[in-house]
């Protein structure tokens, strides 16, 4: 048997030692990686070399907690929400365990190059935490919230203008909540609240067509100026008056308020109407008297019709001198509406005068209502002629005939009484032998009155210049 040389023994020892070393390393590695990941193993970018499954899962929990959602707000403001704030909890779906179980610790030495793995970082979170976190955002703090404001119409420097809307920064909290919830579930990095339409918008903007149309119409109305000329006074419905009548119609829309306009017309009527009111009157004796209220002569504005007409003028933006609509009219629109054309009767003197345009057309003695029987002709006021009839036969006195009949106060009127002898026209005849209330007179003066006077012309009757209103009738007056 050949004897091994000394050098050979050394080689054998070295080889055996090497084998023993390798075996030792192998078994140490096998034992070490039976519950740890192989060297060079990465999961979701984390180096998991030598880590246990639980340690890797802890890393994934850290990853979940380090999740950050950036919230971009109006005006460039940015806030962040972290997974830790949201209380995100890694949801173990078994992927990490599956990766580990795929390792064969006996073959650990064959995986020294490493392997990269990606697992789904599913997580769970409670809505309560989400709600609390969202509520804590600065954008929801009361001191930071600016309410949106609608564009509105304002009156400035004599004209209506549109005050632009205020965008504000008030958010729809429910929408933000749902957007954050979705973003977190999808692991999104950011959301833009402006882009998702989370801001509460003004409902009306300065570009709104109806708003601009309204402003244009309002300013058109303000441009109107309507003048009522009452000869010795004027009433002008101008910008200031119209502005005072423009009000909210209850729907948030400014419009010309008819009730307010009606009140202005009513004030005008109160100041300028003369119908049935007291009248100053210069008698043929040169003495001014004050006729009492109660007659039916004068001006009376039809307030409803005048308001309707004025409303139309204003909404059309017209400038004009216009007339009111009337229920009753007189001859002269000045405050002295009797003017220079009228019939004047003085009962005490039993005299009548008729003037046309200031010229005395006729004067005549008359016989008025029988005082002794209570048929006193009404006096103390001014009445309007109600009618004109020629060839007239009186209903209650079929044998009595007048060529000219002009009633002015019910059954009381002016007429010729040819059945009365001329010599009976005295200042005392009326006391015991007067009419049944009418003003009787000879044919010729009545003819002239009939020629010049028209329906609506005034008849002034007074008892005397010292006693304007005389005794009133106690009997029902009868034409004739």
C-alpha cells in the first residue's frame, strides 16, 4: 500500500475542513431561513432580508400608516391626511405568507441574488375616523370659511348696477367626505376640491341674463319722467319717485310696485281733486265767498286707471307731459276750477248771471223753490249741468212745457217758465209762490244759457254773499 505523503495529508485535511465549513454554513443558513425571508428579498420596495413574516407585515402596516393624501383647495391652499390619522389597518390577505411559503430553506443558497415582490397593501379603516379627520381640516374651520354670495342688484349713484358674486370657499362636506373616502380606498395621492366641484357655488352670477335684463329694465324705468300739469301746480313722477316705488316683488326680483305707485297717484289726487269740495268763488257783487262741500262739480282723478297708465309710461321709459284719467272733469284745471264760464244764482236777490269765457252773456231775474212749502232750491255749493233737453214736458206736470231744460242737481234744474208772467219775477215771489225746486226764468235768457252752456259746466248757487248756504229743502224736489 502506497503511503500518503505528508503534503497529501495536508490537502485532505484542507478539503475536509472546507467541506465541513460549507456544510456548517449550509446548515446554519437552512436553519436561519426556515422562518425568515431569503437575502435580497424585497416586498413593495422594502428590504425584507432576514425578516420574519410578522416583521414584514409590520412593515406593511407602517407603509399603510405612512400613506398621505394631499388635498388641494381653492386659492392654492394644501392640506394632508395621513393613514395614521385615518387609523388605517393593514389587511392581511395571505400574500406575504404565500411568498414565504414559496421559499425552500434547503435551497436557500440558490436565492442569494434576491427576489422582488409586490403585494396589495389592502387596508381597513373606520368611517368614524375618516369623518373626524375630515372635520378637522382647516378648510372646515368656521373662521376660515367664506360664504358664497349671489350677484345682486344695487342702487348706486342714481342707477341700478350688478354687484358681482362672491365665490367664497364653503365646501359641501358630504362631497368632500365621499371624495376622500374614495381616494383613500384607491390609494390616490391627491384630490383637487375645485376640480371635483366640492365648493358650494353662488346660484346667480353677474353674467346671468335675467339679472342683466332686470337691471336694464330698472334703469329704463328710472329714465322716465312724467309731468302732470295742473296749470298752477305740477306733479312730476321722476327718478326719485320711481325709485321709491321699485320694490322686491316677493320672489327676490325688483320691480315697479303698483301699490306704491297707486299711493303716489292717490296723494296727487288728494292734493288736486276738487270734486264735491269747498270752492272759492268771486260773486258778481265783487265779494269772494267760500262755497261749501257737497256739490258734484270738480275734478276727480280715476286713481286706478291713472296708475295703470302711469305704470305703462314708466315701464316704457317715456318722458312726457301727460294727463290723469278722470272720473269727473271740470272746465278749468287750476285750483279755481270753476274758471270763467258758469251760471251764478243768488237766491236772496232772485238773480241769475251767465258768463262765458269771462264775458257776461245774460243776467235775469229768476224764481227759485217755494220756501213756504219746503221746496227750497239747494244752495251753498257748485254743481255740474247734468243734461240738456229741448221741447221738454215735465213728468209730474204734463201741462207744463219748457223749450229748454238743463238739470244740475237731481230734479232741480234751469228752465224757461213762460207760464209765469214777467211781472211775477220779483225778489219775494219764491217765498210763497216759488217752484218745486227748479230755477225758473223767462224764455230769452234761458235760450241764451242753453246756447252757451254745456253738460258738465258749473252752476253756482248761493243764498247770499253773507249767508252762502240757505235753508235746505224739506220736501222732495220735483222738476217743473
